[in-house]
C-alpha cells in the first residue's frame, strides 16, 4: 500500500495563488510511489469566513491568536471532516510562517489528541528562523529546513523524529510538471505561480531568504516553457507569477527563455522579481517586454551608497539609476521597495534616498513597499521610532510629489507593538 502524506497550509496566509512549495512536494513524490494530498486550509477558511482581504493579510496578533477558535466555533463539522481525512495518513506535514504559527500549533494539538502516534513534520521559512534564533524544536515533531521534496521519503522511512536540513534537488528538471490537481483554482486569482530557479546569487545582509537554499539552481529554459505550455492548455490561462528570488540571475538563461516564449508565440503576461544589474542591457529589457512582462519588483532599499554597501546589495545608486532608465526606455513597468532605518543609516543618507526619488520620479513608476529595518532573528526587536518618523515623512513627500505607492505595503511587516 502506498504511503499517504497530507501537506497542509493553515491560515492566515497569502491568498493570491496556490501554495507552490506544497505542489512541488506533491509532484516530486508522486514519482516515488508516495501519494501526497494538499489541504489549503488558508484559502478554505478565507472563503468560508468571507473576510475582508485586507484584514486577512494585515498583521494582527489578536486576530491570528483567535482565528483557530473562531473557525472551530463556526465550522466544527469542517474541522471534524478534515480530521477524519487524516486517519489514514502515514505523515502529516505543515508549512509554517510566522502569521500561521498559532493556528498550525493548535491544529497539530487537535491531531495529536485524536491520533497520538501520527508522524508530524513542519517545514517552511519560519523553521529556518526558529533554528537561527536558537529556539528549541519540539522532539515529538519532525522538522525540515529548506526545500521539502526529498525529506518526505527520508522521514517516512525513519523510526525516530528528524531535523532534515538542505536536502536539495540538484537537477530541478527531474520534477514532473506541476498540474495543481486537487486545488479549486477558482478560489485564487487568475495568476498561476511558478519557479524558474531556487536560491539567490546575492547575499544581502538583511535578507533571511538567502539562507533558505544552500546554493542557486535553475530549471532549463526548455523545461519552464514546456511547463507554461502545459498549464496554458490545462487551465486556459495566460497569467503567471514567477516567485523566484530573482529571474535575472543568469542573463544568458533569461535571454534563451524569453526567446523561446516569443518563438513559440506564447502570449502570456507575467511578473517577477529582479535585481539591479549593470550588465542588463536595453535589448534584453525589450525582449522582456515582448515576451509578456507586465510588472517587475525590484529591491532598491536605499539610494545611499554607504547604506547599499552596508547591506551588501552589490550595486551603487548610479548603477540602479542606469538600470531603471533601461527598463523605462523599454517601457517596462516596475516597482521598487525601500528599507528605512538600516543600522548605519544617518539623516543625510535618508535624505539622499529622498532626493533620488524626487529627481527620478519620472523614471520610477511606483514605490511598491516601504518598511523599517527589521531584525527577524531578535524576537524582542522593535523598529526604531526614528525610522517610523522617517517613513511618515517619506509618505507625506510621496503624496506631495504625486509619486505612486502601494498603501497596503507600507509598514506591513511588523506588529504595532514590535516585529513579533
């Protein structure tokens, strides 16, 4: 009899696309003779509760701590039916993020109350942060740091609980094409999520994402194009979000991928994250536009060279401006993020960023996100009042200068009484 694994993501979490990491785990293990079923409890209860999206996605400790009890009170039969499904599971896995931590732990206790001997595994970005912070990992649970595909078989075949770290797939093309079977695609937006790569070629000091993979790996461009063709046919969709840390890590790869899209006549619309590169030329930018790129997210973070160097961003503000000018010339829409109050930032550094934004407001289409520096490894950390004041000043300036920005992504990464 095939082992049966349930992979679960609890609320609250992002609602725009199906959980991509869990879909990769399902497809990879399908070929190993393991049946994996995904339960997206996040999207299920989001729709059942008919809750305002902003409330669902906004940081709110009280809401997050009360959510499991609210769901259990309003939908006891739904919880009971889910627990019944888990009866035959050989392993039950959870994807852990900071915001769904409370719900996840409470749901695990419900499972243990009914099935005390069930194998439980927890993976996801928050596990890495817990490890880096030196938190004690429960010994009655298996833990995964990094990607989770290869860890499933290892945990199933072990009699004691494990902490599995960086069991990474070398050749990403060996993963069967994603098909999102078992998901109600209508519950999400029109966009389907994809990875073209794993890891990041940069090591920005403030970014914890750089530690989720031990090294950078990439699907072949042919694999990604074939995957897109498959999903276009299956779901009759043309909209995709590449959830890589960056899509322009390898410019030769990117050019080959875009050329294939154009050559095959695939009329898709896509968005992705990019890094500032001084070797990213106009012809490649135009090819991005021709191949369907409608939006890019770019982490500028600061326009002070001193701060950029301290962050280990790997570029100067002059190089950033040249990069932005290239995108603008190619008529590519993009949005930038900013970090205010980085430890070395002085008032004059902040003013450099202000002046950069004002002087180049006809080049930069939109500010996507503004947040104070946050130390995710320090549970007691609170953004400095000075950083918050600077952000307030920046917002008033953006309004005065009529520079577009996304309101919901301002100060959206920390709780009002601290980051955690």
